[in-house]
């Protein structure tokens, strides 16, 4: 068994779910996290005060796959995942 950990933007989670369904992989755990990478955050205004929002909302997906599905799953999800890790369980 392999455990995949992926960090995705919230608007991409449905695309990931559909890609996994095509591979007959059912089930994943989703955790809300915050982070930054290439986006570097942005400035926002709230009640006339400007503040910098450095950390962007992200989703961390944890997916268990069989060894024979791991390579196909990584290739399918690489378009949607900002970071993708594959660990042996």
C-alpha cells in the first residue's frame, strides 16, 4: 500500500475526486490547511485598513492506494496538486 499526500487549491478538489474515480480509487481524507508558495500572498483591505494575507487556504488530501495503482494515481493528479508525496505504508 502507498499513501499519497497532496496539497491542492480548494477549487481543484472536485477535479481530483473525478480523476481518482476514473482509476477506481474510492476515498480520501481532506484537511483544511494554510500555506504559501509561488502565490506569495496578496494585500487585502478590511474596514479601511490594508493588511497582507500571506497564507492562502489550501486542502491537504491523504489517499491510500494499492501498489499497482500508485504510478497511475501520481500521473493523474500531477496536474492538480501543488505538492505531491508518495509514501510506503
